[in-house]
C-alpha cells in the first residue's frame, strides 16, 4: 500500500515569546489499500478482536466485510472521511468511484477509528483509497511521542523543532493510520511550513530527499512567508520507522560521502554543526564495515543524523533520518574520552538498524528482539574492532550490561518475547523498548554467533536479509535461516538444538540465571569428584552453594521445567605449568552441567574459574563455593587472572552481595585481594565495590583494597599529559572525587591551588580533572570561587561541562549558590529531567528540598 500524508505546519508555532498552550497542525492523509477479506490476517483480526465488541464475537464475518479499522488517538480530530474504489491506475489521473459510508465511530480507549460501509467491501483484491482530513495537536508534554515540539538551547538561544517520533506505536497520535509493524507501505510525504522562525531559515527533513520533479508537478505553494516540501517516495517500510523534523538548522550541514551515491549529513542548529564530525565519521566507518560484512548495500541515497534536544531515548533508528540526543551527538574539546565510546555505540546501533529494523522489520512486538539483537551485538563488535583504544568492553560490562542485569531483577523485568496478553496496549508495547531488550537480545545474538562461528553467523544474517528485505520476520523465519547454515550431521543438529534452547530460554523467561560453581564429591566416576555448574533463575537462587542439595531440590520441584538455559560456557584450569580449558554442555541435563577434572588437577593446589568472554554473551552472574572462591585469592593478588576476568568477578559479586546471595565478609575479602591493583579498568570495578561496602556498613578506608586508590593519587596526583586512556580518565577522576568527598586535606588543598591558577580560564584544565576540582571548590572554596563556577555554568556551550559544574555545585553549603543553581536547573531546556534528578540525588539536604518545593510552586 501507499500513504500520502500532506501536513500543514504553517503558523503552527509562532515566536517563542508569543506561544500559547495549544498548537495544532492540519493534514490530509491518503492511504491506498488492497482488500482481501478472505485472507487470514492475524493482526487485522486481533485489532478487531481488541475492540471487545459483541458484534465481533457473534457476527465476525459480517463485521469484517463492512468495516475498516484504523488507529487514531482521541486527540486526532477527524474532519472528513472518504473511501474511493480505484477503478484504474492506467491514466495519470486514476479513475475512482466513491463508496458510501454508513457511519464512523471510534474507540477512544483503544485508539481506534471504525468506518462502516453501506455495502460489503470488495472481496477480489480490489484497491481503494482512504482519504481522511484531520487536525492534531503538536504535543508539548515530556513524553516526546507523536508529533511534538522539541527545544534545543545553544549559545543562549532557544531553537524549536517540530519532530515526528512514531516508534513504536505513536503514529496514531499524529494521524489516522494502520499503526502496526507488519503493515508495510511506501510513503510520499508533503510538508508545508513557515520559511523562517525567530529570524532563522526553516527546513524540513524526512527519510528521503525532496523531489524537485514532484514540486514542479504539484505546483508547490511557495508563498512569501511559507513553502511546501514534497519528498520522494520511500522504500516499503513500517509506519513507526517514518520520521520527519521541521525547524531551524544550520544552512550548511556537515556532509561527507560514505561511498558513491550515499551522502551522510549532520543536522544541528546554527553554529553547532562542526561538533558532529566524530559522530559522522563513526557512521561512515560503520556503514562501510557492515556493508562489507553482510554484503548488502544500504538502499538509500542519503542518511541524516539529527542532533535533537528533547527525545525520549538516546537515539532513534528511524529510516534515513536518525535522531541522537544532542549531548551524545556532539564531541568537542570539553568531552571526555568515554563520551566518544557512548557516541560511537549509540550511532553504530542506529546505523545497523537501517538494515535490521527498517529493511527487515519484526512482524509483531514479540519478535522485536530479533532485529534488536543484531543491532546490539554488531554495534558493540564493530566499535570494539575499530576503536580498541577506547576499551569499550569495560563500559559494556560495568555500565550497560550490569545496569541491564540489575533492571532485570526489578519490577521492570520481562521476557524478550512477552505473551500476547502483555502486548495489547500501546503502553505495554512501549515498555519493552528498554535496556533489558537491548542487552539481553544482544546477548542471545552473541551466543548464537559463538555456537555456529562468525562465518556461519554472517550467512544467517544475509539469509534473513535477502529472503525478507522490505518484509517482516518472525522466529520461524529466523530459525529457517539458522537451520540452513548448520551442517546436516550429528554435530550440526546438536548445534541447532543448542541455539533453539538458548533462544527459548531467554525469549520466554524473565530475569537471567545465576551460575553456581561447586565440586560434586559424590561422583562415583571420579576419584577427586567432578566440577559441577548449575543454574537457577535469579529470583529463585538460594544463598547456599551445594550441588547435591540443588539436584535434590531440582528433582522435587522440577525447577528445570521452568528454567532451562543453554549457553556456551568454558572453564579454565591452571597449574604451575600452564592452563587448559573445557566446554560445559547444558543441553543434556537441564540447568546443570558436570565435567571430570584433569588427572593433573589438585583441588588443594590449583584453581579454576569460568571463562566468560568480554562481550554481551555474559548475561548471567557467576559465584563459587567457598573452597573454589578462596582458591582464587592468590591468582587475583598475583594478577594471574586477566584484567577483564578480575572485573567480571568483582562486578558479579558486587551485585550478588547486595542481593544477599553471598556473605558480606566474602565480598570484603575479594575487595582486599586487590590491594596492589594497578589496572584502571579493574580499579573502576573496585570503586563500585567500595560504594557497596560503605552501604553495607564497612569503612572502605580501613580496608586493604583502599590502598590501591591512595597509590593512584600518590603516583599521578592532578597531572595530565593528554595521553591518558579512557579508563585512566574515568578511574583517576572517580578516585579524586571520592577523596575530595572524604575531605582528604592533600587532595582538597591541591585542587584549590590548581583552580586558583586557572580560574581566569577553566578551559585550560584537563577535562577529566575538572569535576573533582569543581567539587573541591563547591565544598571548600570561597563564595567568590563558587560564583565563578556558576558564571561558567551560565555561559558554557557544552552540555557535558554544564553537567560537571552542576553536579559539583549541588554540594555547596551556600544558600545563595544553591538557590541560583536550582533556578538554572529549572529553566526550560537547560537540563534533561533525568539528569536533574541524578544531580539532585547527590545532595538532598532539607534546605535544598524546601527550595525545590518553592521553585515548583512558582513554576
């Protein structure tokens, strides 16, 4: 089918100073549809069934034959509706015949429009045009869905843009449509808008470029104060992947060629464009790499990145027009190196979605994870490959993956493929577009890649793409491609079964497994027993680690019928001469795997550990029995275990101790084994551990592991060479902030000295040293020095720098400083709501709470 939305935004928003609470746009949408009443269309029928209508339940066929059901929110005002049967496409002006409408109605709660015809709809694959004239609001809430008004503040000016964010189920907030992923169509969009806004030229962008030829045919209305942009026809796509933006942009966007016939553009407000160079270079590298990897070129002539101020997600993968949150899109001299990682990962993710989400789309929301898995896994893999100096694997483990695992034990946890009754409303669908789906689906993709190998994984992706391009995909179609790549022998069948079990486990179950590692001394086959690893759902895990008790409990409760994870796991064992590894097979006995120990292995002398890869496949937590755990002390102290291995153990035990799945003293001992730690990645994990130990009642300064932090300051102080790695920047900055917070006299006095030396130009300070220095000034500096920080906060053009300043100033004890800070935080478009909450959570004094209440009452 085909959509022709003609939207009129002329005078929809006036000057900022004259805006009132209600803003609307008008439009006409024409939708070409083909009738096929005899066909079974599950989503069509589910849409009708969801009406809950007695007519539907008792007179199903007559209901289908006479009615057309579309989505439209109650805020979309319907003015006129016409249904025209298309008699012929032969001539330039198609021949149509009006079809009589008996009545129209709507179910506001379910966001549906029902058009009832006087006669039965055509049944023989006939075409018709639905034409609806409507009016809808430009939304100004903080949801950022449908068509909304976005504000971007830069250089003390507020720029406003009209943005269309339809993903996943918000097209219905903007226009009447079939708002379901498996209804693909081509879109030919026209947008009328003012030529200028607050003195700046206004431009419109969407998936495709403007069509000069179409402008001539249509005779665009280009008045003195307004103009009309007609855009080229899009490829077949789901409506939730359509996007557009209207507003003031730099008239000379940053452009580079990814390859012949594909131009990349960075769109931002005036004077901001050059800060998008890094993001644009990442896009180019990802496109070249992924096109080569999958051997399938992106079928677009252009790809735009829009730096947007207000959005509900960090990035949106809409086709041909990708939105990235402004502070993530911009990299400049005020950016930390870790910001480059975040930008690269976000940009890579939305670029790969151009293939897997746009060209191939999930047929329904319970299959969303399929396309999400490819984008997540390949984004991390390509970024790690092309930017090894950024050490993205540490950010992946300690921030993104660990955060998802925590979320997946809360009330927000959900399976990748929720049951039908959990995806009936737009709110339920929106909830699964979260960090759990991103990281868990990426973990599944990585596990599949490890099970079949990278060469065969490429073959699977290419099979999915070639067989389903411009169509939709579900699990059955994915499994067809996986089966094609698995060898038709015993090993191939075993691999296919393992993949099937892995997908079923992670797609149907909530949460994730806790892997407990123990010796099974009851084995009659081994003199020294067997190694046993068993899995429990995180929310059912017991504190005691005992494989024999687990097996008894498993038999009694049939735990394995509820939780059967299957994943590639390796165990590595060490002795004085070297090490060896073996793979564990969870496919034979659900939830448990056992392996014989090598003849040379002596449990009292040697050690072993699970060997997770530094990637997404570690979507689980690992713990060891006491005997196995304390065998790790010497290898950790002597750094025989690789840094990422030490990070994994610290991160897992940090989470497990907070859940009371390991004793507090065990976690304290683990922290103390890192007294001589010098790897910055591991030190970041230690800093997280120190926070947890403090919350558990320990005094970190009295623990041996704390000396690792002191040594870092003794060695480096506030020195900066410019050659620090992203890990060094993160670790040293965090240590300095911790020491300032503890009122360490050496650190505070040195920080104040450096500030006094550079207070006339704070840009001279190394970026990663700024926040600890600002924190020292906020807590121990003079009122005048704190006032200079406030002044810097007012004039800085860098969102990242403003976040550093605000995060430090919140610790000031000056009521005047705090009052001014709260005023700035509450100004529209200065800070994101989530960032404000994060800043305020750092220092919630009673006085600050009173100020906030007064400020909110004033607003």
